[in-house]
């Protein structure tokens, strides 16, 4: 797998930890960031994982950037792409290069609150339950088939920050398990995802 990040990389860190502990049985061949100052890059290096960084700006625009990214991931042997706080929408080149092989985590119970600042959207809407969703990436924004979800209670007095803390705890516990389930084999039944192997 390759992991794509843009920032602190706390989900990436948990994934690398689980791989190191051999609880998640995959190989991470590359961590890529579109931001050269992403703190997650140094973290990945601490785990001994190869890293790379470039941006649409450095590569002459989004098209060329994505072509270079897809080529690099293939060259490194990645079969799956894991987005972990990667803040760009993936385009046709990436989607066709890794069809049904790109996974993302989003901090809400999709289809509620897609896009940016999902935790703030949940607080402002006044929902009493929110959570996180691991899903396949398709052409839309946070619209792909759902692999797994976890919910958390939104208590009176919760803020965007306190809700974010509750959700990220669940993200860390959910993401690696959902990846393990997905790489063991999935079947798409319309938009629903069925697993070949049940999670333990
Ligand atoms: C997470 O909340 C994730 O759901 C969203 O971006 C955030 C990334 O956090 N896609 P981190 O970089 O993994 O700490």
C-alpha cells in the first residue's frame, strides 16, 4: 500500500504501528505528501518507510501532478492507496489507475456532512450522534461505497474540538481494521460492500 497525507498523519502513524506489530498484514511501500512540510513525513521516516513529496505547483499543474503521482505509486509497487488526511480530491488519472483500490477516512457518519470541517458541520447542525466513515474513493466528494463506520455521542456542551477528539480516537481504532477487511477481498453489490472474510 501507499499512504497519502497532507498533514500531521496521526491515522498514518496508527496504520504503520499496526503493520509493525503485524496486526495489519500489509506492506507500506511509500508515504506521499503533497505538502513538503507535513509533520507526517518525518513520522513515516521514523518507521523506516520511504517518503516522497511534490505538489501541483512544483509539477506544472494538477494533471501532470496526478500523472506523476500515479506513476510513482505504480513504480513503488503499490496496489492500494490509503488516504489519511490527504486534502486533495483525486482525479480521473488516480481513480482509473487504482480502480476500487483507493480508501479514505472521513470524520462524520456519511452521507451526512461530507467535505471540509465535518465536525463543525455536525456541531452546527445539532446532531446527537456523529462518528467516522471508511469508504472507497469515487469521483464524488466523500460519496464512495462505505466499508466501515463508528459512531460517537455528541453531548450538550461538545465543541468542534471536543467532538474532533472523540472522533479521531475512533478513527485510529477503525481505520486499520477496515483496511484489513478491504484488502482481504470485497464484493460490490450495487453500492454496497460485502466482505469475503469477516473481521475478527
Ligand atoms: C482525520 O480527521 C480524517 O478523518 C480526515 O483528516 C484527518 C486527518 O488527521 N480525512 P491525521 O492527519 O490522520 O491526524
